[in-house]
C-alpha cells in the first residue's frame, strides 16, 4: 500500500539518521524552556515527545530541526555534531502544527518547492521533479490534486500535502509537531494508521510531538515524557504504563487514583488500615500510593483488603464506575468493574492488584 | 404560497430589531452624511473642474503648455519616482523587522514609524532646513563640497520620503504579523536561503497589501504640500512641485491655470481611489491578512 521512497534503501536497521541530543538547555527571556535534556534516538525509530503544554516538547523538536538554537548542549546526527548546522543544511522534514503550506502555491508547487529551490547544479531536471512529486502524491493518496490551492483542501488533505512536501527533500529525519491536533476524530484515526504504515514501510527515523497520551502510546516505538523542561522518563509504551518512573508519568499516562499513605516503622497504612506493599526505599512519614482504577477489585470485606463503603455507582460504556469511601480517608476513590453486585451503602473490601508508592503528599483533593 | 410568506413575514415585521432604528432616525442620519459629503467633498471637486474649464477647453490645455507647469509636473513625477521605491524598501524592511523578529526597542520602532503621521509636515520640513540648510548643522560642510540639498531636488525627496514613510510599513505590519513566520520556517527547512524565502514565500503573500500601500504612498507623495513647501524654495521651473505651482498660480489670480493643474491632482486622487476600491473588492481578504488558511 505504501511505496518506499526511491534513493532511500530501507534496511533492517531502518532509514535516516540516528539522533543524539545531549544536555540541551534553552530559555526564552527569563523563562527556562528546557533544562539539560538528553535523548538518544536510534536510526529508524519512531519516537513520541509527550507532555502537557509548556513542557518544552515543541522547543526540543525545533532545536532538533535547527529552527531554534540551544543555549547549551549538542545535537548529533549520525554521530556528527549538527548543533551549528543551519536549518537548510540539516535535511529535516518538518511538518508544522498548522501545516504552514505555501498558500499562494498549488499542491504541486508546495511539494516541488524543496527540489526547485536547490542550487542549479544540485537541482534535479524538471521531469525528475515532476515524477517525484507524482509518486509522493500517490504515496499520500492525493493523486489528481496537483492544481488545487491549500485553501481548497480539507484539514486532513492539507496535512498529507505537508507530509509529502517534507518527504520531497529525502529528509534524514521526519519531525512532526502535533501532527493530528487540528483534525477531527475520524481523520485523525486514519492518519495515525497511515503514519504507522508509512513508518513501517520506509523505516525513516521519525519524531513527533503530542500532548495526547493515547496517540503517543498507539503509534510510537518509544515515548519520551516531558514535564517542565525535563524528560521524566523514556521508554516503550508498556514501560511507561507498567513501570512509571515518577508520579507525573503515572498520572499523565492513563487514569490514576492517588491515596495518601503514612508509613511508620516500615509499615504502610491507609487511613489507619495496614496494607501490603513493597516500600521501595520509602522511609517513615507520608507518601502517595498510586493506583489504576482497573487494578482495584471489589470483594467481600476481610483480611488483606481495605475496608470501605460503596457510594454512587455509574454506568460507563465498558462497565461500571463505583465510588468507594475507604474507612479513615476523606476523599472517595473510583473503581472500575465489569459487574457490580454491591449496592450503594454496602460495606465491602478492596483488593489491590498492584501498588506503586512514591514520596510526596497530596496537595489538593483531586 | 405568497399567503404563507405574508403570514410568516407579518408578525416579524412588527417586531423591531434590537439594534434597529426608527425609519425617521435612519433617514435623518443618511441625509446628514450625504449633505456633509456633498458640501465638503463633491462640491469642491466639481468646483475644481468647473473653474478649470471656465474659459473652455483651449485655455484649459494651454495651462499645461506653460513651461513652468510642465516643469512642475515633471518634478512631481520625479520626486514620486524616487520617494515611492525608497519607501517600498524601507517599509518592507521595517515591517519585516517588527513582524517577524523580537528585539529590544521594537515598540519604540513601531512608535517611530507613526511619527510622520503625528508631526505637522511643516515641522518635518523645517527640521531638514535646520539640518541641511545654509546655516544648518551640515550646511557649511555641504556647501564646501558643493552638495545642494535644501532648495533642490534632494531636499524635496527627503521631505517627501519622511512624510510618506508610514503608508507602506503601516499597511504591511498587521498583515505580516497575522501571517506569522511558519511558512518562512517551512521554506528554510526545505533548503531555501533567506533571500529566496523572501522572494518565493514572503513577497507573494504580501503583494496585494504592498500594492495597496504603494498606491496610498504615491498619492500622498504627489500631493504633499507642507513639508515640501518649506524645503523647496519655490523656484519656478526648478523646485516647484505641482501643489506649490497651484498655490502660486492661484495667488497670481491665474485661476484657470491654477485649477487646471489642480484638476490633474484631483484626477490622480480619483484614479487612486478607484484602484484602491478595486483592490479592496478583489483582494480584500489578502490585504486585511485574513486569508482562508
């Protein structure tokens, strides 16, 4: 379905460059956007930069592209220092958040731009350019749209023109800034699948920025989670979900419930009730227990469970969302269950399949 | 069917729109506006042409045969031909700098761009006399090197450039700010150099706004009186532009010649208005910077 690009021989190890970002720091005025970020991206890898707005993910992408100059640190392409390299010489295919198509050029003009602006001795002959644009438009399924202007295209079509334009220069790395952010749900789903298929076929090193954890987990080989200008964790989607390195990663990826825990003499208690959990080096004092709603189950009260009372029960698409007030705790927590036998007001026990303890205190009831 | 329409229209017509005025208020407002326009715009315009043609077409065209009048027309065209391209370059540079970059003193620059609008043209003319005039700051040095600025073409051009500077910059700044730098950045990532990016991406995006600014700038450059009057020295046949020549002819009670020249300026204004309206009608969204993109 996806034709591999000529002049890029996909190998087992993928195509494009490997990228090493070391100790990158960048500030805008007094506002620090990135403090000392390290990231290694292998050749042919598909990596997501995930984080809330203001986390520095777009700044990092722009620094890799060469549109932003870091205050300190280095960017290496294939082991060569590219920090001082001009954006024109980096050969990065950048797809902008709002596409940034040339509004006064046709689709053909947009895709051909990167080839036409080359110095005469490096510029391919007209027939080669035409052939290349045609194959790129085939690739993004926009054959026959050559003479349209960007204003005459839908959001998804513009996005694909932007992709074809970026690919025309045979980039060493494909960079996408919030590629699906401005599209409606159906188009977004199609384009996600298209991007994954394209990456599988071309093996081109690809980095994309997103604030949507589902998108990152679904598409990327590895995800780098950014928060306040730092990388909190880099790992496969499974790693991030199963073994989050910090409370931020835990709560940013997937739904979580945080419960306050007090440890004394090596025994952790919730609302005075003793729980069995690995302490992982947590000392005496308050700490936070992070739970996923699906990893808590409702059973009969008894030893090894947390005693509580059932509150409201609400129907969701997949099952039920049950509010449980744990004895001795102020705030109720949500439990997801496929079936619920208990009724509101019943006393029950909660069995915890997994527990993750992090240092910290609950700041506000969330 | 027409009954149904009437039935539906009936009750609605009785309800007055929230912002709707009474019929009489509307009539009065329109009458005031039309009367004002007629009294202060159409009547003077008509007077210019009526006075110019009072002694017939022969006298009208004879006025243009006068060598001084021809010199004035030539000078005005020369000044505009120098001042407008200069301001085209300055205006694009200033708009580019303020719209696409952040730097210290940017708000000062934007304020300074507006200065020619807020300063009386006579004052700006006077400043050039004080700087470049015979007794001015550089006066002795300029005289020693046989450079004439005041009471010569360079002074008139300088004054005109100053007075007409804001037209192009003012037109382009909001347009370029609205368009942002994403397209330029895209061109850079695709390998285009800075100048090539400007030629192939920036310029095509601003061309209609630029043309609009040039049009206004040109109209003002040809019609400028105050600043030019101070620096020109009113030497007939040498440093008199059309507006200055009109004044002198009028003061000599040579009404037909004065109004004939004035009618030429009026025609220029009308052509400018026409082109401006055409541009607005055809490329309004591109000029205002709200392209459908």
